[in-house]
């Protein structure tokens, strides 16, 4: 048994089931809400999911203001724009509908609306001194697991550095997992978000912060997503597979909350910031190389074997099943950028949790292997 200490309090009520998004109003009212800010993006509006949740909240007697200008990989500018809408609406509850970007933007807005200052002030853990508004998270993808985390990942608009801003008060009070909402995802989004969930399950299983509790979430998350990602790629309307992916992604999010992440995420963030490589594609492309690097440590290799005896090969197969190209050159990353990328990767916050110490020189080799 892993004997790393942990202190876990489940801050998020998880409501799962087909059609459960229709309960958003009932759940918002239970939390005492009267004026809701609904945070979402244009794609979710077009798919009809935002209006479904908005209608449910309105029917419960709440006033709803919609902020629908979330961008992928939100920056401090996105949070500031959302904050302006929140200050005008004066909400007492926030509802995020969408992928990780909507949930991160909503959490970032919540920090600033309730505690003031700038997003940079909350980089780290536990820096909010005042209470925050209740948050309901309604994920429409099966990937980030942000609905079960207390962190907002926000990039600095100027430096592009991704800041992890965590506080127990930022965690969603309720997460609504409705697999019906995930059926409308474009195939590329299903692939990228699903691979993100796979990476979360694998990385959390071996970090230095892993513990007996996080291992339960990591293993079950990996079982669910590794089996069902290929299924949803060939049968997008398979609601059982969609449901398994969504539950698996949420469990991987709970694993992150208790275990953190590793070198694959550290390597992926500069790829997204500098060359706009989709986050899920970036972490998934790097993951087999990181697994082979970490597996040189016997104890880590044993942990990987608990997930799959041929883990790195299985990950290569999952990339192929998802239709994601595994080489960085095919994502438009020039080879001459590798030294700078490696320096940035070594400074990422998740690198410190990798089971093997990982330096800029190591990241050069990892990028070279993936290039």
C-alpha cells in the first residue's frame, strides 16, 4: 500500500444520469440561488445545451444571465471579460456549461468576483481568503475532469504561462454528469478530450503525491476510458460508452485533486501555448514517451503494469484509434523550437510531481522522441 498522507473531503456532489442536466434549476435552487450567471461558449450555445440548462434554471424561478464568450484554453483576458459580465449581473450562483475551458473561466471569475485582485494573485493553492459563490458544473465533454477539481487553469495573457489556481472554495458544489450532452461532440473533440482523460488516469497513478485514495480513482478511470474511448470513436451514439467515458473522466479529475499530474502535462502546455496544439492531442502524443522514460524506474514500472502490462504500446494504440497523429512535426512544431520548449516544460508546476526527476535536458530527449 502507498503510505503517502492525504486529507480528503469530497466537496462536490456528483449527479449522474441521462437527462440529469434538466435538474440544474432544482439543484441551483437547493443551493439558495436567485440570480445565476451561466458561463459557456458559442459551440455549446449552437448545440442547444446552454439553452437547455438555462431553461431548467429559469423554470426553477431564478434569473439567468448568459456569458457565452469563453475561448479554448482561457487566458486572463477571458476571465476579465467574464468578470465584467458577472459584475453587471450580480449573481449569487454560477453555472458552467461546457468543457474544461468553461469551467476554468467560471472558477477564475468566481475568484475575482468574490475576492478581488488579479488571477495571478491566486496562482498556487489556498489563496482565496473570502467565501466564493456556489458553482454548478455541467460538463459537455468527457475529458478534463474539472467538475471534480478545485483548480482553475488560466494562462497569463502576456507570458502564455498556464497558472494553476486552486482553492477548496473554488470546487463545484455540484457536478451534473449527463452523457446525452456529450453525444453532439465533433469526433475530433471526442478524441482530444478522451485522450486527456486517459492521460489524467495514467499520470495520477504514478505521481510522487499519489496515495491509496487517488489510486482507486486512477485505476477505475483508466479501466473505463481505455476500454470505451475506442468504442465512442466508432459508435458516437453509443450512450453507454459515452456514460462510461464521462464517469471515467470525472474519476480522473478526482484523482488529480488527490494526486496531481506529471511530465506529460508539463511537456504539453508549451506546445499548446506556442504552437496551438490541442491540449488533448499534445498530452496524448507525449504520454507514451513519458511512460517509457518513467518506466526506467522499477517502482514506477510496477505501477504502470497494474494499469496494463504493455502500457506504452496500449497508449500508442489508443492514439491510433482516436485518429491523433503521434509526431510533433505533424502538428506543425519545428524541431529548432525544442530547446526553448524544454526550458518552459521544466518550469511547469506539474513537473515536480513526476515520479522520476525530470530536467530540461530530459525534456529535450522527450520532445526529440516525439518529434
